[in-house]
């Protein structure tokens, strides 16, 4: 019997056939793009351009998804989860989501806020004494900080802290979250808290604050309050042994253009006795699980009759809390700002999406946006350090918006 070539079928038919297969695995019901106001023809361009990055050996694989009006209208895998074995990327493969951990942990902390456990302007030292009487390094001088680090500062990245990359976490792999935070805060601050926006490891402090206030470890708090109620069964800090084969390989590009393994499933620190539950970037997840989290946010805090957080609390998180801060590291300008855990679009008619669109991305090549005006979620997952240099997020976002039928 000869093989059937999908190239002979229009993309509309392929998507419908794919949707029948995907419904068995996805939480979301598949719907044809046109029925939700999206052009199948334009999606074919998105597909082609995303595939081109893999074909050009920029990264190993990419998974993309679009949910509109609560329906899955697009889900696409391309490339290899593991290059040397030619293992194709699968629908339910697991990714290191890096800084896409931050929105989840920020929501976790705000669950405690709405329970009246703290105020946003409370100093962190009210709960963690080591945050009292901090120092600031200015040039060669070290002086006492005039301002306390407030809880709002660790949610919006205005705490006076610096950024920590993967190497810093690998060096601290033997520490638990409490030990990591208490060790890190011994270093002088790099600016006065509450005066600048500077991307940092402050969401790790959010995670430890959850532990202190709730009396639970961060992993168990998130499991009990977010993951289990939402049936996010593939999101965790430590990968269960029976799921190791589903973890994608993380690659880095060398100076000659080759892709080298940075973290493989068999040797990954995510798979064995994880102690440091990093709120800044330690979670693993699937596209389907993260779509569930996003849909909960888009629904105002509920999903499948499970309320995770109040709509009023989410609205507070999605306000621009960076207005009076000087920007350093990333420049938002007049069209974007930063809330409590999310980047937020402030003006419509921009290249960033509709007013109110929010989301974030991760260093290992993950990205999501939620557009309340279009009732749309779009995500890509890769495992590569190259996506920022390639401006993948900007290109992906434009192609998604170009696909909307005017």
C-alpha cells in the first residue's frame, strides 16, 4: 500500500484531521480556524516561517499553539526532541519553561494576598528578617539602603537585585530555596529599592515568601492551589522518572553554527532530587498545561468550574505598576509596562498586540501572550538560547495577528 502524502491536501483539511487526533490528548476542543475568525491560509505562512528556523539549524524543534474563544485552532510540532536519535517532537513533550515560571509563582503569591496574608507595601523583612538593614553598592562604596524592599518590589522587579543566569542556579543546586534566598540577599543591592525596573531573581523571593506565609513547600503549594485544581498534570519542579523520555533536549549553538547539547534528559538536574524550587525559572511543563493556565487567566481566574484566583486580584496584577520607575535592562516605552508578574500592553494599535495583552517568555526559548480583546492565547515552545537573538517572539506574534480575518 502506498503512503498518503499530506501535501496533496489543503491545510484546512489537514488541520481538521489533526484536530480529531489532538482532541484525544488536549484539554481543548479543536475548532476550524475560520470559525473563530482566523485565516487558514495565513496560518500556513506562520507554519512555514516557524519551520524555516528549524530547517536552518537555528534550533532543534518548535511547538506552536493558538487558542481562540476557548477553542484550539492551531497546534503544530516540527523538528526533533533529540537530534542524534532523530526523535521527533511530540504533542505532549515536556519543556523547561524557564521564566514562564514567574507568572505562575506570582499568581501563587497573590492567592495569599487575597486571603489577607499581607499587603503589597509590606516590607519583605516583616516575613523574612534577613531583608532588614540591607546594603547598596555604588561604585566602590557600600552604603545602607534608605528604602526597604517591599512585596510589590519583588513582584514587579524593582527590588534592587541583579539578574541570575543558569550558571548561578547550577552553582546553588545543593541549596534549598530558603538557603538560596538567605545566601543571595547577603550580597549588596545594586540600586535603591522602589526606584528602578530591573529584571532580576526577585520571583525566587516570591516563592520563598509563599513558603514562609503558607507553611508549605513551594512545590506543594503550587500543586495544591494551582496544578491539581486545573489538572495541570505535567507541571513540576522535578520530573517524575516515568516521564523522563518526554523531556526535550536543550541545545546551545556554537560559534560554527552547530547545535550542542546543554542539558539532556538522562543527565538533567531537573530529574533527580531537586532541592531548589526556583520561582524565577525552575518549572517544567507542556504546552497543553500552560494553555490551561493561560485560559484560567483569560477567564478571570476560573477554568472548568475551578476558581484559582479572584478576577479583582488579576485586574490588580495586570495594571502597569512600573509607571514611576526608571527602566534598566529592558525598555518598555509608552506602549508597554509591567504588572505583578506579567508584561502588559498599554495601548492598542501597536505591534505588541491589543491593549491589555499580557504575558512573558523564558530564556530557554518559551513564550506566551494572552489577548483579552481577541480572546486569544498563543504560545511557542523551543529548547534553545537562540530565540532572543533571532527575534522569534516578535516574528511569531506578528504572524499570529496577521492571521486574524479583518
